[in-house]
């Protein structure tokens, strides 16, 4: 494939798992290497916040703020969305008997972070059980609404669920939670580069996302948005100089996140190269690429459903650039064997247990083709046959 040459993915593998860690184009890795060479040639000049680092970070912050339709002063950088979720949870002023609502579609690491924060503060976790089979936006809203009550302080919701690849109706969920007096933290790990994300319109209290997934930036790069009225509360997971050393023109909120001790800022600084590259792949830029990936994800789901002789599950409005289908497997052992067998046949594709089902998920980035999915569909057809 002509586009695939821009990535370093092993040619023999049908890599249908962009959603897990992303994949960084060669041109972006080259830019990161250039930045790393600059860093090592003069580490103090490059890394010291009072010298050249902060203006470089600010340029990236402004670039992504424009994409996210939000004021740059409300954005800070984190290593990944899990880091952003933890920063909010560690800072949240929980009281005894407060409740946090999560869903059974949530990312395991982030659900664990919620449970840990609640154990430390004697708060309670309430899980909204949302089915995969027969799910609709209305079902999601109904199940979350039933979990909210007068004790709910925080709703933690995914924009795009990881195991089930569903686009949740986050705007409606945010409005629902706010009407109940709860704040909302959105785990948007998969959303940037897959969906249009307009943070001003969404109105979330907190929203965190990754640069390394669908924006194709280097690993260990993400953002956290915090509404201005809560920025006085939120601290990074590492407390460092920014607590009492705030550069001119900055704020305590940004200063603390901009410097969390010695770290490698090159993944953040290389992000503009990734955005420029993605813009170049489609005549309509990133918006056109996202639409193309979405259409390919819908086509991929159709191929897999036909191979497994099942009906398409969630509505098309709940699909982004990934699609998931339930598998006719009875337990985790069978799922693990399928994973191994698919890997031996040169597929990289995840199989998850979620919502009481074993689920296979495919991702469709620019370097993927429906031919890869058709080959996977044939393997599944040969394995499971007609049911």
C-alpha cells in the first residue's frame, strides 16, 4: 500500500490494532530524533523552563487548542490520558460517602484509578452496566441516569470506549450529569484524530486525550483540559518546582504541569509534525482522513459480521475509526487461544472480554485496507463456520 510506506510497521503483519498504542509515521520519528539531538547538544538551553522550553511548549499548546476549540490557557500536557485521569482524581475533593459513577465499558486502568481514589477517601464507586448487544445512545443515557443520585460527585465517562469501540453521546451525558449536580471527567483517549472534538461545546469539567493514538504523535504525549473554575484544585501527579515558581505570563495550573522534573519533551514538540503529516494524506486534510477512516471502519464491521453471520451490533452513529464484534467464544481461555492463532497467521488484532462477551476489535487508520479485514474475515469464517 502506498500510504503504508510512511509507517515502520512490519510489512508481513496485518496490523489492525492502531487503537492500542497508535503508530508513529517515519517523518514524525525523524523530527523527534532531530529534537532529541538538539536537546543533547545543549541540555540546559533546551530543557530549562526559564530558557527555550516553555515557548516551544506554548506553540504546541496553541496548535492543539485550536483543534479542540478551546482556550489554550485551559490545556496542560500529560504523558497520556491515564495520567490525566489520575491527576484529576488525585486532586478531587472527595468526602466520605461521595459517589463516582463509571461504566463497565471503561478503560481498565482508569476504572482502577477511580476505585483507588475512592478507597483512599471513603467514597463509593457505582458502575453503570451498559450492554454491548442492543446498545444505543438512548440505552447508554438510561443506564447512566439510573446510576446517578444525590451523592454522585463525579461521572467518569469515555468518549470512545476502548474494549467495545463505541462512541458515547458525551454531550448528552455531560448535560445529564450536570443536571444532577455532578461534575464530568471525560476519558477521550481515542477521540482526537478520530472525531471532531469541540471542548467548548461539550462543556466537560475535565477532558483528557492522547496525542499518540489517532493523532499519530510519538508515545508518552497527551493533554488535559480543566474548566477554569476547577483549575485551582487540579495538580499533576508529580509535584515539582511549579508549585512555587511560576514563570511570567503563566499560571500555577500550567506551570505545575509544564515542569514535573526532568522528562523528555520531544514527543510533545514533535506533535505538529504528526498533525501536518495527517493533513497531507487527504485532499480535505485531517477532517477528510477521519471521515475516510470512519467509512472504512463501518465497512470492516460489515465484513466481520458477514463472516460471523451476525447482525451489525451498535448503530453507525456510535462508530468512529474502530469497530468491535462479539465472538462465538465461551471463555477467556478460548479467546487467548484465538489471539495466539491470529498472531501466528500474521494478524495483530485485540480480543477483549467486555460486557460478558468475548469481543474482537479492528482499527482503521490510513495505512489499513479492507483487504486486510477480508483476510481476517476469511480466517474467522473458516474457524467458526456457519452458526
